[in-house]
C-alpha cells in the first residue's frame, strides 16, 4: 500500500509541476478571508470586539487562509468529468480503488503548497509583527492532526457529492451549497465565537467547523482542555460519517454505472 | 421594428430551452435566493457587534448588497450568456453561421441569448433597494 501511494504521489507531483502557473493562480485567487479580515480589522479599531483585538483578527484570518489553502479540494470536478466522459471505466480497471487515485492527486498538491505559502506567511509576519499563536509542541501536534482531519472531511464530503453524478447531472450545485454553508458556518465570515450565542452553540457541532475553523481555534489557544476533547470527538465522528456514507454511495453508484455503461 | 421582433423571437427560444431543464431552472432560482441570504447573514453578523462599519449603517450596506445583486443579475442574464457563446462559437468555427445572417452581426452576437432565471436577481435586488431606502426614509417625492 505504501509503495502504491508513493508511486501515485510522485505521479501527482509531476503533473502539478506541469501546471505550475495555473496552480499559483488557484492558490492566490481565494481572497475571501482577507476581505473579511479587512472588515473586522476596521471594526476593531475602537477596541477589541468580544476579546478579539486587531492583531487577534490578523492572526486568526491569516491562519484561516492557510488552513483553507491546505485543505482545498476540487475532486468533484475531476470526478464529474470522469463519470460523464466514461473515463472512470479506465480507472476502475486499475488494481486500486479509484478513491486512492483522486486522494493522492490532491495530497501531492498539499505537499507543494507550503513551498509558496510559508514565504507568504513570513512576509505577512514582517508586515504585522503582532501576529501571535499558542505554538507549543503539543498545540502544534494537535493542529497538524486537526488540519489533516479537516482536509479529510472536506475531501470525502466533496467526493460523496461528486459520486452523485452517477444519478444526477448537476451534482456540483449541491456541492456549491455545501461549501457556501462551510464558508458561513466554518469561521470565514466571522470567528464562530462572534456569532450570536445560540447560533455558535449549534455551529460548534456542525461538520463545517471541523472543515476549517477548529485547527485555527487550537492554535489561537482559546480552547479549554475539555473543549479540545469535545472538538476532537466531534471531528472523529464527522470523519467517520463521511467514510460510511462514501462506502454506501460508492457501492450503489458503481452498480448504477455498470448498468448503463459509459 | 424588425429588430424588436427578432429580439422577441430570441427571448422566446431562450425561455423555451430553459424550461426544458425544469429542475435546473428551479434549483437555480433557489440558489439565487440562497446566495443573497448568505450575503445578508454575513452583514447581519457584522452589525450584531457594531452600529456602523466605517460610516455605513445597516440600511446603507443593504443598498450595496442589493445593488450588487441587481447588477450581478444584469451581467449574468444579458452579458455572460452572449459573451460566453461567442467564445465557444469562435473556437468551434460556428461563428461563421452568425456572420452570414442577414442582420447586424453585433446585434445577434450580443443579444441572442438571455438567461431568464437570473432576472430574479434583478427583482430581488430592486425590492431590497426599495426596502432599504424606506428604512432610511428616503422616498421619491414629486419634484
């Protein structure tokens, strides 16, 4: 399995290098966190908002942007294309479940992205020296775990929506709704703590938080140990749900696909 | 006059081809409303912590959101379907068929298509502007 993965990863990295210019543009195109940062930054001018000062907002949104980049997925477009054009048939003949092929293509991108993102982060740090994170070895470890899980939940949920292309023609619309909700309730328009209390009480348990905000919250050092434990439990739960739903949909879908051919 | 009649025919066909995909027609309308709501939610979150962003009050920001919705609708309904079609036609070589038509080529290339469901953005945008203006007590008065 490890050898298969490393071979697939090498293939993925090679194909990323072929498209390095467009890859760079894709990375820089998402400015949503920075726009929201600008709004909150100007609002916090007169003093901190519920404990968030201007430099807290800068730290928060820069890390949000980083996590968003490191968890970005686009598998639904590949999958929808492969299903519609029958190219999935070729992948089905490979001796490894197609999920792993799509997964490694995305992972290859995640290996390369820090090469661009870390220098950008250093520049941001020079501009805003007040950026600060609770970066102890243990929080860093938890952050990396949560980051990996956030990527996984994002990837699997989008893969599931992609598989809906077996049945419906515009599966991307459902995916759009899902990711718009993820922007709203995942901590982009505001840190979840700044939502009205009853909204954030719900948002804390929805999957969207674990697709973006949770790793950032860990690094901010604002989570008490029992919040951390609850968060990781919920995160594991959602990751498990995506795996179960994927298995079920894949089994049904592949039968459907075989029935009509491509 | 001839051109108005042509425009009527174009729009009739656009509407017919859209209604062929009825599910898509309704999901698109739903999406329009969804996008607007999500914009409103973010603005509402900002204003739950402050009365003014910069010098802008809630109703004034609403007008910005509404105008964005409106003009985005204009772009998506009238401009994008035609500009996008020209690109495709030039690549496929079917633009020749547009060039040989016995009418003004610019007319047919820029007005042939319309996306009807996007008109809902125009309606929502306009409605929201009126609502926000009423909140600001800015009402049209006979001059």
